[in-house]
C-alpha cells in the first residue's frame, strides 16, 4: 500500500479503516466481539487499540492465509464447531443480508466448507474450475487462466465457512505455494478429492466484492463505496 506507517487493514476507505466495515456487518447480524478473532502481524497495536474488546491472534510471520487460520484455531474455544473466515481487505462492500444468507445456506446443509465466489474479468487473479457436474474441482492460477484464454473468471472472494472438525483434519494437507505461503483456498481441491465438494455461494451483485491491495485499487474502491 506504499504506506509503512499503517497496516493494510487500517488503511482508510471513505474515512474508515478497511477492517471496520466487516466488523460492523458482523455486529448487524449478531456476531459479537467475543465470537470474533482478528489475526494480526504488522503494526498490530494500531488494530488492537482501534478495536477494543475483540480477540486478537498474533501471526509471527507472513506465511499464508491457512497458517493465519491455524494460529486462530489454537485460540478459539472448543464450543465453536463452525468457523467463519474472512479477509479484511476485500470484505468492505458485503451487505449484511448477503453474509446472513451465506451463513444460513451453510448451516442448512452438511458441507465440509463453503465459500463465496464472484464472476469477473480480472487478469491478475486465478479462477475456480468446475467439473462436468458443476462441482468445484480445482483452482487455476493466473498463468494457466491466460494459457487457456479464460476471460471470465470465478474468483474466490476470501470468505469461507468450515465445519471445524473437517478444517482441523484437512488444513495440514495443504502444500506451500511457489511463494512459500500456504493458501487457504486450496482446501477446495482437498474437499473435491475426498468426494465431498465444497459449496459455492456466488455473489449476485459483483460490486459487493473488491480486493484492495494497492493505492490505485483503494482509489477505485472509493468510487464504489455505496455503504
């Protein structure tokens, strides 16, 4: 984000920290502070001071979203048998009704995991690939999407629900990516290989999701800020 004095979750969008938007949405649908764990690393005291009352988990190094979840699982009480995972930098525009519907959909069925996707034409991201029966099968990286001339992509939005028992048993099966990080989205492939495909909850409104990783993307997000 070209600003070394502010951690990315605290970058301001319309005058408010990125992470504050999803925390407000959680409150609207009844997810309380004591049910929420925020995983932090860089300049984490800024986040802790700005959002008192939440549970915080320290990630010692940037080694991937799956490792962040592992650190959190070690702190989350055994009474929680469903785990909701969401990114701070791409969850600002979710409507509370969308998140509530996502949770209801997951709880009404026996999925090992459920994830939100959106269909967009973006060159910089990979895509979910489905089999002939439309079950989510694997994730193609950006390079393979280009090789196969895949224009419209089904993008993983970084929002998941897991059966805790399945998550705990499966997360160690993930292998590091080329970057060395361990990515949570690839649990989708493990679920498929085990003949229990993940459930896909596709966004009806593509404008409810946008990833903010650069100053230019933050400017674009300002234009989309309808909340």
